[in-house]
C-alpha cells in the first residue's frame, strides 16, 4: 500500500501499518518509516506533482490523455492556476505542468480547467453545515485532545450567519469527538489571490482561549490575525493578514500547541521543545462538556506514535449539484468503469513483467 498526500495512517487503519511500502507526501514528515518503505517527501505545491513526475519518468509509458488531464487539473487547482502571488506554486510544479502540456496537446487551456474546477470547489449550495465541515477536513489527535481544521470555501461572515450554525458546530464536535474546531474560510479576490479568515470553536473555553492566544502570538509564521465581530458568542473569529499561511502551515502550529498543552508522556521524561513565541503558558481549561451539558467520554489510549498527531480526511457524499454545469472536463474525461481500471492495471503489470519489452519481442 502506498500513502499519497499523507504519511500517518488514521488510528482506525492502524492494522494496515505493516502493509505500507511507500509514502509520497509534500509536507514535513512527523516520523520516518524504516526501510524497506520508500519515502518521498518534497515541499512542492501539489503532491500530484510528485506522482506526475514519477509517471513522466517511468521506463514503461503508462500515461494517456485521460490520466494526464487528471494530473494537470489537480496541479492547477492546488497551485491556484500557477499564480505566484498565491504562495503555493514551486518551480517543480510549473515544470511538471509544462511537461504535461507539451506531451499532451489536447489538454484544455489552463484558465478554462482551473475556473471550472474552482467553481465546482466553491459550490456549496447543496451542502449542510456538517457536510461543509467534513468536505475538506484534517484532524490532529494528541493523547488527550483532538483538533479538527476544516477549510470552507465562502466568507466567514456568510458561514457564521447560516441558520443554527452554533448548534451545528456543537453537534459536529460532539458527534465526531473533537475537542476544538478551527475553520479556515477561503475566498479569492482579484488576480486569484486568496483571502483567509479563521474561526475557533470549542466546548472547552480554556482550550479555546489557549489556542487563540497561540495563534495570535505565533511568529513563525505570523498569521497577522485581527479579531472580527461575530454573531456567535461561542466562536472567536479573525481576519488573517498573512494570506500565504495556508492550512498546511497552520497544522504545525496547532500540533506544537497540542504537545505543550498536554505535556510529556507520563512514561517518558523527554520534554518537547518549548514554544517561546507561538504558545502561551498553559492554563487550566473549563472542563470537557458536550452540548447537552454532560461529561465527555474518556479519551481513547493512543497508539504508538500517536502523540505526534494523526491526520484524517473525511469526505461526505457528493451532492448532485457539487459540479458546475458545462464543465469542460465533461468533454475531456470520459467515464471510467471498474472494468477499464482492471484492464489498465493488468496491462501495466504485464508490461512490467516483460521489463518494458513488447509481447512480440519475448
């Protein structure tokens, strides 16, 4: 099994650890897997760039127009149409896209593909608040607390004015077992530059206050937070001045906060590094409570390495209107059946078993 765009299995899949033979990720590694596991970790804008590079350099050609279109569109979306001001694209991403375009002349123009995918990504008209929070979700699990970070694609003001949003936030955290929820609202202005806003919610007021102080004081990177008025008394809202600080850069800040908030493991005298500028001194929280006022269940014991945090992605069912009409990809990407996938995998396996030789040369 190969892990792509993440390198830590969620706890529910821990039984599969021994099956992981390769990792491809584009974020700093929390821990290194021992050989013979092959690990590729490169700080590129899109993890798809690493996949595309591997396929483009493969001795046995496996790319066709359909796969190239999937790779091309994903890199464009992840790298905000290769806009440097968005702070996502790297030279490797740009070179990879150029290689795909030169090898497959029938790929749709960049602007057309990006605009269609962006419209689909931001179309949340058919989603409930719970589905919006699950749509693009990462979680960090410590020994005692679990933090969820959701990306939503609308202004924070519009999101917080949704009917019953406070009750939805409380229900979401209670049902999923989250102690704190950070929502990163993303919208785009002129020149495809992203604007980011943050909302922090927790049923534990002490934990919420401590996380807010950590985010406000952090200087590596500085988020440039300025507090916003909010119609929800239980939510702290911020305008994020540093629009280049994406969720990928927010995750390590929260991860380090969790380490200091929870302290060292009782069985180990080793302390984690102090966060002199990012995390305030810990303070007692107000206890753990659910929306109905009852006590939360005791946290589950961590699996080995879990104190380094894990990342889970939960995807809701896709609503019927989540893809915009008249998307050019409808014309460029035919439907893929299970039979077609099975046939392609068999073809690749056959080519590899022949060492790149055609059957006629056996």
